[in-house]
C-alpha cells in the first residue's frame, strides 16, 4: 500500500531521476504538504512505491540533505527539516563573542575613522537630486564610466547591486541547483560557505598560497566538472594574498577549457594596496568580477558593482525586477560623488596607505617575536596558532577580540589559525604583537609552548 507521504511525492514527480525526485519533495515541502518533522518512508519502500531504483532515491536524498531539506535521524529514519535551517552558521561562529573588547580585531570590517565623509557627499548630491521614476535606468549616468577607470579588464556589461554578498547570493541562486559542484578557497569566506550550503551546492576546497589558488589542486577539482568557482583576487580574507599575474594566467588556461563560471569577490576594493587583477583579462565571457565599496567608502552605502558576460548580466537585471528592482540611485549618486571628488579620493588613498602601514608594522613586530605570517595585502591577518580555542580565550583575557579560524576552512584538517583584523590596530603595535605572539603558542593543556 502506498503511504501518505509517498502519495504526496508521487503526485509531484515529473522527472523520474534523482533531481526530479528531489524537486518533487522540495515542491511538497514548499506548498506545506510535507511539514517539518514528517518522517519519510525507508528508501527501499519509497523506491518500491514510486517504481524507482533505490540508488535513484539515495541520490535524491543526498541532494536534499545537502540543501538541508531532510535529515537522517538514525534508526528513526529520515525527516523533513526544511524550515529548521541554521542559516549563517559559519558566519555566526566566526564572529561570536559574549564580551566587549578594548581592542576588537575579530570583525573584518573597516576602521570607521578612515572612511570618507558621507554627510558632505549627501549634501552636495541633494542640491541637484530629483526623485526619479520607476522607469529610470537602474544605474545612474556616469557611474559606469567612472568605474571603468580602474576596472581590471575591458568589461562589456555591468550591474550595480546591494553589496558584495547580494551579488554572490544572486549569482548562486540564479546559477546553481542542489547538488551542483562548486570550487571555493581554503581558507575562504564563511558567509559564502553558508550561502552555498543553503542552495545545496557541494563545495570543493582548494588551498590558497602566496600567489593565489594552488594550480594542481584546481586542476584536480576541475575534473569533477564544477559549475562555478569563487575566488578572491586580491587582499584575500583571511589569508591576505593577492593573485599574481603569472598565477592568474595559469588559472585562466585551466579554466578556459571548461564551462565553469569564475566569480571574483574583490571585497577590499579601493583600500587594497595591490592593483586590481581579474581572470576577465583572459576569460571575459567566463568571469564575473564583483567589487565592493563597503570597506573603501562605507558599509551603509550597501553598494557593489559587478561585471560579466552581457547575457548573464541582462538575466540578473531582469531577475532583480521581480524583487528590489534596482539599487538606490540616491546612494549610487553619493558613490559617484565620492569617486569623482578629489577630497574624497585623497581620503581613500589615506585609508589605503594607513591599512598598509598597520599591516606591515604588525607583521614586522610579529616576525621579531618569531611568528611568521603570510599574505601581503588587506585588512586581515591569518595568524598561525597552536590551539585555536586557547588562543581566542587568552586574547579575550587580554581585552583583544579575535575570530576563530575554523569557520574559514572549507574542508576539515590543516593547522590552527585565528583571523585578525589588522586594519583595526591603530596603535600600540608592540603590545598587540606581544599578546598575539603569546596567543600563538598557548595551549589549553600545558600553557605556552
């Protein structure tokens, strides 16, 4: 006899494949026919009910489990858990803290004191601003021309979005389906990992070294036919590396023989001390380059620009019409004002130089204490430690906040690290270096090594 849940799924089964079965279950969850906590039949029974092979059902279950629609519950079977998804798990772990710090180096954010003056820019924009219309162009006149001045390649099409994570979210939800393979960096960006988990993608972590993604590992990953590859081309968070031209050329040669879409997240943007670089120079029809303005011009602008293949950018523009429509043209006008005015440019240049000085000074002080770090750019430092938990606790006892390194890892294993927001170290470098060096050696069992 066909069970009730089998009957519900059978009524929505259009394509008799693992993806078709996963889609049928997802549809039933979406319309409420399969509620949270619903216990599904055993695989062999469901396969018999639906006249499918057990291997087809097992493959569908793997897709649904990756998307957190279902959960294996031991001997009690498999249950629906679609509306109990944990959300940004890695992101919360990377930033979790329960006390206030005198020096908070855990956040990865820009120093507010180094951001350009938004109030003055808003006042200047207001003088000639009109409310506009729903039919206006989604990008304010002149902004794309200004962006092209230091864009790393000759991009054909642009979209302005509500920050870099909005860009990554739109690309992932538009381009990926449950079970798709994607390449990510190891270490990488926790919110991206959470996003990819949410869409049910299967991540392959590729190590990052001083020049960018490790070529041999990427070659191995491409053998699994990934649909997308996410990389940070410069000022990598948390590693601090910037991809070299030589490495970029080798990566482009590998990727150019595939259909894998490359998504580049230039999160530091204008405050990175190294020049912009993109695989779009070699693969313009296969690369999406995203530049954030949060760290350089202000997080509350909520703006990023991305370029990519014209057809894909047009699809994203059309898709946005079903949601937010466009990013605030008022905020775009403020950004254009900041990008155009000499005073604002000088403020960003000062911020860039200040971040480079802070990073260089702290790296040198750590080296004097026997702690060698890697990377050469950005607001963050990847600090090697003996014991991650003990290091975080020790620094907290010294009034210093630090982010645990494990949420930044896209695959298990590897040595322990902390992510330190070196851009927020405004002074007292020797004292901070003393504490970081001590933290790198502390052990929960035996004290400093």
